[in-house]
């Protein structure tokens, strides 16, 4: 299970890295919604990762404050 989580994280990072590099090298000349299939693929991988981490949704996983350190240092907490 841990290996599967690491593979999902690696794939998500790879997709995000590709988009960032393509935007940087392409100077923003990609057609509208060019990256939409990649964003959807990354989101579906996040959903699967959330399921493996015992969350209901990817949003719940991404907004979980656990593991963020000392929250008392934040002015809005």
C-alpha cells in the first residue's frame, strides 16, 4: 500500500512538473483548455490517493491541517 501511495504521488508530481515546464518553455502560448486532460488525470490520481489514505475526497485530504506543524504560529488559526 505504501508503494502504491508513493507511485501515485510520483505520477501527480510528474504531471504537475510537465505542465509547469511546458508553460514556462511555451511562454503561455498553449490553446485554451490544453492542460485540462492533464489536470483531470492528476485529480483522479489525487482521489485514488485520498481513498488509500482513508479520506472521503481529495479536497478533504488536501485541506487536512494535520502534519502542518504548530498551528498556533499562524495569525488566522
